[in-house]
């Protein structure tokens, strides 16, 4: 099962239905509340550091992280947005071991882990989650504020004002299909209701927990007269899709496509490419013509991270030109893409390989709109699948 529950990004763009948002371990207390020694030799409380300047700069931060020697990440599959390469390169650069817990888990699992493993050495240091869950974690007081060196390159509407979370990478909701099994290519949400697609259409998870699945519902709402403030048509669309027998209520991924259980999947374009198309050569990907929706996921640091210096160094790495380009090489659109292009530091080959973004201006839903949409899906999704 692929990672299925990154729930939902706050940043979205919409124009006539176009949206671009947004193991085992010891139980010893962590170093989160302790001090570490930076390169300058001065003591630094890494758990409260809000920028690399607290360590005397990047060299001091690197020294403090190397002293900790480990980083705990969570819900990061190796083939999700190129995280396998990113983790390998981070370890090679800094000599820091990365422990990746529950790679197929959810954003809610990340919150649960912070709460349940607090004070343990295996608790998460850093989070990669849907923005709505980052906001939830922030409201629960679980996140530590931190501004990476490239903070100014992150759009204001793509980060928390208190620096507790900040968007990282994203892509468009797309329709993927195995052309060896699906002879008539679907190009829209409307198409997916046709009898030819009986028992063929699935999404990646439960929309009450999974960002990708929630975003599929949001996109279908836009295709059926809904808006950022009205997700109800999307819920009714999936109810109809289920009633006509086309919707397969399982978590879709490479295995279900290969087996023929879900030859059509509505998911992020970059994950359809990296997770499915990479193993199913006959798999094709299209951005639906009747609703263009895309979103970003978000980064955050746990307030009780057992390795607080490494948590901060990880974020600095991800938001450097190197880290941003590694996401881009994973077919995801990094949040600082425009800055990379302007600075001439973008991986031109990887950027050229991205599907062309649909035309249209940018528009972002409010947090209130998104929260209301999530609440409605949570209340009504059981009526869709019974």
C-alpha cells in the first residue's frame, strides 16, 4: 500500500474549476529540551532555535546535528516525491542516520506519533503532512517555529505566520489509467461515470484522512458546479460513481493497478508518474479537462523532537536549491520553483519534464473554507460507500 493519507493542503488555485493549492526504539527522554554545542562552542537550546543563526550559522547547526547523529522522519515512502534519494543524499552529506517510521502511514498517524511517543528517542523529529493537518498540529501545540534560510522565497500564503509549518511541494490531481486494460481513455470526471469504467475507478485512501483522496473529492466538486466553499457536489459525485458501480473503495496504488483491481486511479500527477507509471509502462496520465486542482504538502518540526538540531538541518537541506531540485526530479513542483528559475539554479531537464500547468490565474481558499470542506466530507463520506 502506498502512503495514502497526506491530508490536505491549504494553498489552492482556482479559476473556473482550476485549483492549485496547496519501529522499535528506546523509551529514554530525548534531547529535545537539552542544549547542544554549536560550531562556535556556545551552548544552544536546539529545541527552541528559530533559525540557523541561533547556532552561529549553518556550520554550527551542522556540528550540533552531527552530535545528535540521527534524524527521525515518518510516513516517507522512498518513491514519494523522490524521498528515497533525498534521504540517501542527506545521510551521505552529513553522516546522519535517518530512521523512517511507518512509510505508508497518514498525516493523522504523524500527529498520533508526536502525541503518543513524546519523550521517546523514536518520536518523530520532522513532519511532511497535508497543510490542514499541519494547522491542526499547530493548534494542538505540537509544532516548533523555525524559519529556513530561504524563508522569504516561500510565498506568504504558503506558510504559517508563526513559522510552525511551511509548504514544500505539490502537483495536480490527475486521472491515471492503464491503457492496456482501459481502451477508451477517460479525460474528465464526467467520463468516469460511463458504463465502460464499471469497477475500475479508485482513489488513494479515505478522504476523511488522506489528502490525495480529499483532493480528488474537492476536484470533482469543481467539475460539478461546486467551489472552494462548496465541496458537496464532489461528495454527491462519488456517491453517484459508487451507485453506478464504477467506484472501487480500496486504497489504490501500484499493486492494485498491476493486479487489474483499479485500472483507473485519481491521484496526484507526480505520484501517478513516480509510483505507478514507473512500474506499469502502459500507464497514462491526464489532467481532467473539467476541473484542475492541485495542492502542496507542508513541512513542520515537532516541538518535542528528540533530535532538534537535525530536524532543523533537514529543513534547511530541503529548502536549499539542492533539496528543491531533488523534489523537482521526483516530478513534484517545489514551492520555491519560481525562485530557482529566476536564480538560474533550477534543474532545467527536470523542470521541462513536468506536465504543462493548465492556464489560469491563482486563487487560494481560506482556512475556514478548507476546514468546512473537511468537516462536510467527514460527516458525509460514510453515505458514499455505506
